């Protein structure tokens, strides 16, 4: 009996394959690590062959305890804004360029100007920022022109795994979209954007894009031998891991937002229309019909770990218990961190300012501030940024955000979830599973397998929540005043950041 679906989650550092039941319970799982290469400062790459190798290992481990005949379908979700290119023999021309890579920054203004900044935003849903991977293609065209001339296939990670599993050159709308060359209203590659590359490419160099939940192929005999899957198993279009994480928390309708307290802090609300505003970037949802209005702070647990290492001189990898000790020290500090406020723009700021030169700061430092005050200011600063961002989304769309469903490594922290609830003035409900992105893939596979009539029904049946953190009304006025102070901080520093950046580029 086909009683499970498998969600493959190809993230930045790990590939996970999890078998999910009809009610969204994890039955078996496998995982394999992925390494990062740093060929230059601010450059991040991976080999596409490693994606497939990790997927083989993860699938083989997941299938070690269940029958391949029990798998109704497989779906893929993937790290976003990452791109790989191959030649006419489908051999990679270079390592894939990851979403973390900053070499493409210099391409943003010139390429956007060729399309028109507002038109680029409206077509792709992406404001002026270096995140979309189309700017990596522009960088290749300028920095590696001979290599660029040999490109015959452009892959996102979803398309790469689909090709290896099925032989088809296909991806999902919700995986094509983050490349920043996809018309999100028409659900097709945008010729206007692709022709604005320094060396334009034909659109047939990009994979065919299908609606999420669509069967895009079947597992080949060769892939079955390598993974343990049954030959002929349907492979279903999934999407980007961010949108999948939202679906895996049950965010398939308006009113609730997902909140991923991960490497970056990513939150998204569902909308039926592709609304456009600097307060968010607009992504194709995995339900085929709607969109995710997404806010993102690049400095999430990435910043937490960086501060622990650089400011406190500690190694969280060698001493995982340091997080609990720092939380205990922060809990002993009053709300407001004893007059200390942190602006968490260590890696620039996305919504609503879209300023690559912005940087982080600590306001109010004094000799009385120690590790506990600084750590609490860090947790509060990220929560203040989320409150600010969410309020901007509500103001721009008129859609309420009544609560958050929290996922990601940071959601395991009770103190951080409570701080987030207090400062955003909204309940924070922890998702039952920490693997929401893989569950989102499982939901897509369940729809593709015909288990449920639509994504909303599948999400209702397969998602579950756990502990809820309610905002403390006794301190609402204090937190409102704190948020008002925080909202003034970046505008007062805005003119200084580009001057500082220019000085350090001399």
C-alpha cells in the first residue's frame, strides 16, 4: 500500500529525505551533510554533483526502514537564489553560486536599469537587492565570458535533482521564482529580464516550469538503483524551502505568518494576489494559486553565532550548552537590555530599505553592560526588526497578521520565542515539527499523489502546532515605546553607511 510520501529538502548545509504519513507524521528519515567552498572573500559555492550525492545518501537512509513500494510520490524543495550552469553535454561548467554569494552585488543596478527598476520589481516580485540568482548569471557574463558562452542549461537546485531523478529538465514555479528572472503573475520565464543579461540567453536554456503539486516525471531505473526508490515513482514539483516552510506550518490562508528563526529570519504571509511593495518581496506560493509576501533579515542565527564567536570569544560548535547559559544571563536582565539597543543589519538590510551598505550597531553601550545585556539586546533587536517588518506588511496590504508559527533552530529557544511574542505583540506558536520545509515538500507530494483535493486540505490534515507563547499585556506600552525608538534608529544612521562604505573601499 502506498501510505507515505517523501519530502526531499535540499538546504544549504544538509539534504534531508523524510517519509511522511497521511496525517503528517514523520515515519522515517535520512540526511547527508553538504559542504561550502569559499573561493574568494564573500564568495560561496557548492558542486551540483554533491547535491545529487547527498540526495542519494539521504534517500537510501530513509528507505532503509520502509518499503520502496509504500512511497506514493516524492517532491523536492530547495535552497533558493542558488544557480548552476552546464554545457551541451550537461556537464557543470563551474561550481554552483549560492544565495550567500556577494560577488553579484555590482550587477544589480546596471541590470535593473536595463529592465527598469519598477518593471523588474513588478515582473519578478523582487525589489532592488542582490538576492536573486539572475545577478549571479550577470556576474558570470562579465567575469567569466568564455565560460558563459558555453551555457546550455541553467539549473536551480530543484531542477538539478529532478533531472537526476527523472531525466526531465523541469522545475517548479516556486523554485524558478527566486532566480529573479520569472514572471510571477504569468508563471513563465521573463524574456524581458533574461534579455537584460550582459550576454542574453535563450529562454530554452532554463528548465520548464510547472505548477507545484504537478507530477513532472517518474524515477528512472538508474535513479532507483542509486537511491532505493521504486522505478516509476512519481516525482512532484515542490518549491523553494522558504515557501515550503510556510506550507509546512499550515500557512495556506491569510491571517497567520510563518516565522523561520534560522540562519536568516524569514517570515511570510499568504495573499491571493501578487502584491508589490518595498515592505516585502513577493514569492509564488506552493499552493498554485497564491503568493507569499516575505520579509527577510539576513542576520539571524548567523548573527547569533557570529557574536558568540567574535564578541564573546566562545565556540558554540565545541560548547553547545553556551546558548542556554547565555539565555539564562539574558533572562536576568530587565526588558530593554538596560538601555542597550542592537540594530541587526550585520549583512545589510533588505525590506523595507534595501540598503546593501547598511551595517549593524549597538546603541547605548556603557561600562555597566556585560554579556547578558548584549545577548538580550541581540535577541530583542531581531524581535524589534521582525515587529517593524510585520507592521510594514500589514500597513502596505491591509491584511492582518494575528499570530506567527515558528520554525527553525531558534524556535527551540523558549526565551527568544517569548521575547518575539512580547515585542511583536502577537502569539508565537511553535510548529510541532522542526522539519517544516520537508513537510511542505511532503504536502506537495500528497497533492500530486491525489491524497487530497488541494493544498489547503492537505496542509490542514498534515500540519500540527505545539507550545504557544502569548504576549505579556502588562508590558505592551513599554514595548510599543521601544519599537518606536527602534524605528527611528536606521533613518538617523542612513546617510552615514554609504560614507563609511566608500571610505573603506579606497
